[in-house]
């Protein structure tokens, strides 16, 4: 009769002896909180919550608060918590190989509200998995054949690092550390124990029973049991059904399960697995060298043995599959607390009920296994090529490898049972497939013929592609020549456009000079026809007649003529004929060179035609004649401002303001130069502006 196991075990991470209070779920509110026992009270071995609490480490103190994680777990689990105080029982470890219905069996525990179930704790994805991947990867993400359910890695979400990957997990745990350092019976590596302790403590924090479902743990089953105790279930399936599932996945393009055979046998610390790895690797090399295409195929050093697996026939891979699983299954049978045969459970209802009752008796968990299925997969393996003698020889070698730890007779009996059950299932499957073999052979022959035709078409296509590539290369060369010609043409066009622009600029300048020259010529003619030269002509006559009285005659006749010239200059200014006005003012200045107002008007006319330097000279001559002229200072400031001589312009404006404090134009001129109220205050304080000056009036 099966005995109920002990209630609880303390799960300690190496070198982390710190204790914590036990988590408790309130029976009414459902809130997860810490229940710290009195220091004088000593918990018993049956107090599961406190036992798990003692396993917590200092690292857990930095985790998110218990109530926040409890709320996150409620959303994650999508099932309401049982409204009661949960006591934590021993963990449950499910050990199996691939394609053994292990996911379905693990999901039967996941559906229970009292558990928290971790899927494939040694899966290589856990090293880099992100939160988005953890909540997205599920049974429908690939052709898994798994029953519908929540995403596989949902329970790991609170344990993920921000950069991705589960805390403490290392990629080496997946395959490189498949077997402990000293073999099947050695202990876990410290980091493995620390990582699994993290998962167990996380479940303990919520008073849940941790259930860990492995397919990468058969080599570590003994080490895990030695480290953590708990309840270890060895789940297996008839090896022929498992193998046909491997074949089915390979036919679908997924050779991952094939590769696992080489990955888990690449173990230097276990001589049997190492022997099997080398044995079939050498056979793969023999097949590789025996193929004609081997000379054309280059195998890189990276994953050399895995790439060689493609050259190993299926019946040889089956022999390797049998040797590995017989060895691991013999060991697991001896170490597990319970064995579950999925193939038998699908065919025997009474056995299934016994499994459910035993799980209930050992774990207090009422799982339901009524939906179990073991659907045989079709395969096209030539069973006559299977070397059963070799399989039996490897089984005897496996028995010899384990006989130092277990009874050889029992091991031999178990190995014989495994081989016999596999052969029986193979014969049963073959009975149903035998009738279809001719049809399958015909279809395969047709497929091969089609493949040959396809290869011929592929070669023809490749030849056409080569011709196309040659034509494309020639076209590209011609395109390059065309592009070079176009670039040369564009350079010439650009040069031509630049010459045309220079020509247009020269024409514009020429036209401006012609226009200006014409205006000055018209001004000269206007002055001549208007009598502007009469004063000079009279002067010349008087000079010839009365040289000694010339200064008297110039005063008499020049004054009258200058008035006439000024009037004509004002008329020209009113008509915006500034060149003519400038000539008239120039003539008038000859008769009154000390008259400051004439110099100002002359400067104004020159400024209007753009003769800024000449205009500046006229204004300065005006100031020489009359320095107190505020208008001359103002005009000088304006022409200096047009020449971007701001400082000199400001001085002229200030001189104008000193002479005419209420001059609007001087104020606006300073404002145009960027003067501010602060600038005016500074000028007032320094005396540059008279205090009688006021702000400009509105125009």
C-alpha cells in the first residue's frame, strides 16, 4: 500500500540561510499577506507555509511587494483563488522525454487552483525570453499537437529581467549540463540548485504547490530528487509511438527532436552517452563519405556533428534513439516515486483511474486524465532495415553501465520489457500500414520522378537565370556609360547656364549704366538748353572785356542765375528727376559755395540716385559751412545708416537731437538702428541727448 509522503521540505538555495515569514491568503478578502510567527513559536515539520518561508533569501527582499505580485498572479492564472488559507506541500517534478504527452500531463496539474506550474524550467528560450514572448508563445504558435491552453511560459513573467531572460537561468542548463558533473548519480551544480530554488520559493510565497514539468531532466532526475526531495513522476510513452511522433515532426520540416539526440548525448561526464554519441557520429561520417555529393558538400566546424545527422538514415537514428532512451528510462524507473505510462493509460481505463488515485493519494491533487490520447502517427520507415541486434547490444551496455547502482537482473528485465513493448507496437502499427505500402511506394516513386523533373527544370531555370544575369550585367554597363554621358552633358549644361547667368548680369549692369549715363546726359542737355551755361558765357565775355572787374560782375549776374538754377532744381526734384536736380544744384553751388542748404539739397539728390559716397561728401561740406545745421546732421545719419555704418549714423542722429531736441526723424532713426528705452536712458544720463528731448510725436 502506498504511504503518504511527508508534508513539507525546506528548499534552500546554497549559502542562503535567511528566513522569511510565510505568505498567507486571507480566507475572506483573498489578499496575499505575510503572517510573521512569534519569535518564541517554533513551527513544526507539518507547517508547510513556514517551512517554505525559511527557504527565502535576501534576494527575495528586493522583489515586488507580496500583495502586488499576488494581484498579478490572479490576472496571470485567469482562475479565481480558493478563498482559504493555503499550506504549501512538497513540490512535484514531472520528468519525461520529448513527444511523450508531457505537456498534456503537465496541463492537468496547471488547471488546479492550488498549484503553480512551470513549463520546461531548463528550456533554452528562458535565457533570453521577453515578456511579450512569454505571454504569446503557446500551443497554437506551432504545429505542436498540444491541447489548447494558456501560453507555456506565463508563470515566468514575474521572474523575467527587464533585458529578457529568467533570473539566474543559464543557457548551459538546457543540454550542456543535461547530466551532473559526476554522472547520473552526482549532485546538481550550485547554480542549477539556486535556480530551481528560486522557482520553488516563488510558489511558496503564494502558498501554492509547485509543479515543474521537464523534458530535459532525465539525466538530472536523481540529482533533483537528492537536492529537493518532493514527488518525482516519471512519464513515458511507448518508444515506437514516441519515435513515430519524431518522424512526423521531421516530415513537417521540424528536425528539432532529431537534433536533441546528439545534444543530450554530447556528455563527457557520462561514458555511455558519450559512447553512443561517438558511435553514431562515426556512422554518420561513413554515410557522408559514401555519398557522391559529399565532395560538393562542405561541413563547417560549428555544430559539425549535428549537421552530420542529416546523412544518417532513419533506421540508424532510431537505433540511437532506442539506446539513449533505454539507458535514461532504466535509470528513471529506479529513481522516480511514480511511473506513468501514457500509452497504457490511453488503452486501459482502469490503469488511468489508478494513476489518478495514486496522484491524489501522494499529492492531495485531484487531477483528471480522462482526455488522454495516444494517436499513432503514420510513418514510412523501412522496418526491415532496423538492426534489433545492435539495439539489444546497446541495451546490454546500458545495463552494465547502471549495474553498479541498481540490481542487474532487474535492469535486464526492464530493458527487455521496453524493447519488447516497442517491437510489439511497431508490429501493430505495421499491420495497419502494410496494405498501404504499395500505394505509398508508387507515390514515392512518382514523387522521385517529379523531383527529377523538378531538378531538370531547376537546372534549366538556373541556366536562364545566368543568361539573364549576363544580360543584366551588360545592360548595367551600358547604363553606366549612358549615365556618364548624361553626367557630362549635365556638366556642360550647367557650365552653359552659368555663362548665361553671367551674361545676363553683365547685360543688366550695362543697361543700368546706359540708363544712368542717359539720365546724366539728359541732365547735362537740360542744363545747357535751359540757360545753365549762360552765366558762364557771360562770365567769359566779361573776363575778356573787363578782367579787372570780374568779381563784381559775377556777384551781380551769378546771384540772379543761381536763384533760377535752384528753382529749376526744385522743379526737377518734384518730378523725381534727381539726376537733373543734382546737375542744377551743382551749378548753383558754383555761385554760392558757402550756402549750407544748397549742399544739403545736392546731397539729397545724390542720395536718391544711389550716389551714397558723393551724398555723404555733400552733407559733410554742408556741415563745414554750417555745423549747427540739425538737418545736415540728420541727412548725414541717414546716408551713413544706408551704408551700414551704425555707430557713425548714431552719432549724427545724436548731434541732430542736440541741435533739435524734438526732431522726430532723429528719434526714429535711432530706433531703426536698434536703440531701446534703456539705450535712450543711458544717452540722457551721459548727456548725449538733451533732457529737453521728448519721445517722437505720432505721425
